[in-house]
C-alpha cells in the first residue's frame, strides 16, 4: 500500500511538473520579500531572460517603476488575507522593450510549511494594443465625419472673407484705372486715401485678415484630408530610396531649419537590406513622415541642450509587414499624452504653433490609405519612437 501511494505521488508530481514546464503562461513563485524562488521555462520564451537571471532576483528589477506600487499592494493583500489578487502591469523584455502582463497571485504553503506567493502571468500586450486600436479607430471614424461636415460648412464663409479682403486691397490700388476714375467722380485723391489707410494701419488689418484666413484654410484642408480616404497616386517604391528623399526634403524645409535647427541633428539611417518594393501613396506618406520628423526636431530643440540631438530612421521586416521606426532622443512624452497623441486637435504645442491635426491626419493616411498601423512608444526623459507598419503586397 505504501509503495503504491509513493508511486502515485511521484506520478502526480511528474504530471504537474510537465504541466508547469510546458505551460504557455509564466508560472512563478516569490518569497515574501519579493524575490523569485521559481519561474517556469515560459519566462525565457516570452520575456527573453535566462532563468538564472531571474531566480533569486527581486520582481522590482523587471517591473516598470510606475507599476511597482500596484504589484506591492496586491502582494501585501495576498499575504494578509490569502485572497487571490489580479493586476496588470508592464514588465521589461530582455531586449529592453516593455510588455503588458496580467497576473493572478495566491498565497501558498508547501509541504515543509514554507510560505510563498504563487502566481501565473499572461502576456496581454497584443490584446491591449488591439483594444486600443479598435477604440481609437471608432473614435476617429466618428470625428472624421464631423470634421468633414465642419470643413465644408466653414469653407463657404471663409472663402467670402478671403475674397472680400482681397477686393478691398484691390479697390484702393492706384494701379487700377477704374479705381482712379471712381475716386475722381466723388472728388477724392486715391493716393491720399491710401496714405490715410496706411497711417491708421487699415491696410495692415486687411493683410492680417488674409493671413489668418489662409491659416484657417490650411486647417480646413487638413480636416478634409483627415476625413477622406484616398489611394490616389499609389506606386511601388524602394523604401530606402524613398526615405532618403524625405530626409533630404526635411533638411531643406525652411521652418524646420530656422525654428528647430534640423541641420544640427545627427541622422542615423538603419535600413534593412531585404525589403521588397512597398506600395505607397507617395505624397501621403511624405506628409506622414515629414510631420513626425518635424515634431521630433521640435522636441529635440526643447530637450536637454548638453545632449547631441539624434534621430534614427530604421526599417525592418516583421510578421509580413514593413516597419519604419523614427526614433529620437528628445524629452519624451508621458503616458497620458501618448494615449491621446493621434486625437484630432490635441496638441501640446503653444497656441499658434500647431493645429493639433498633423498626427491625426497621419493616422488616417496610414490606417485608411495604406491599411497599416502607426503607434508611438515613449517615456519622459527617454525619447520617443514612432513606428509605422505597412502591409507587404505581391508586385504584379
């Protein structure tokens, strides 16, 4: 009977060990100080660390500092009440990237009476990104319809304002014979009329009206482009050559050169050699990349002056898609801003510097015009990286 019980025990232990070691989720055990006592082989498959780099180390070494208090609270609740706790947090992969995990933990006492925290953790990064994408896409679809309606409604009165402002300037010009004749008929000197308008700043006011109207017209054009899906002008391009042309164009842009010192930025090109031709709307993707580069240049201008400003443009292949990374070493952005960065009219720039439409238009061009994806990862003080994912297509 004893021998049979022993055989049953070892068979049971072997069965459970097989289940643990072959689980797709990470199974782990912590002591009450937060040190890993055991981690299953899935850790290396999912997070890339050797198990020897984890066992004996504190969980705080791997968890995002912002999420550590949440984990500590859950562990303390388990220790005090022996009730199962669940939390979602960010954990660092061996390559330095951050993954989102959902973990369930319980208190456990082994056959020797040793108490530990036992847990299972599941990688939810892709699900989180997908839910975020769905939410953002639904919001964009609603806002794009509103933007189109607003743009069309505003366009007509704005056109009248610009046209009449131009007509006022023309009606007091001494170079037009009809103006001179009309002035003579009512007994006024047109040169004196213009001198008075100049003296009182009326001509400057009209010029400001036209300038503000043109700015508003530019915003409306962006709103219409934001709401419109277009594959016009799509062609197969060599991505490396295309990016070189965009960078050359960015370097010669007047605003970027004068305001943000683009020529002072160190550019690194890390292009994959195995990329096939990519189907692009050339003008649309130029707009996307120039907007991201412009934002990066401005962020670098606002960053730490002692640091050499740098932008890395990287291409690579992943899961049947061509990826473009635009990474800077600027001041970075916080999580709340990162979540809203593609929303229309959301901007962190000073009033008059940006419209808040640039990145929302870029989002529409990438997702609707190219059936791709665009995302950003960033942390304050750690720079930002925009990633554009474009589907590969068979050439004819």
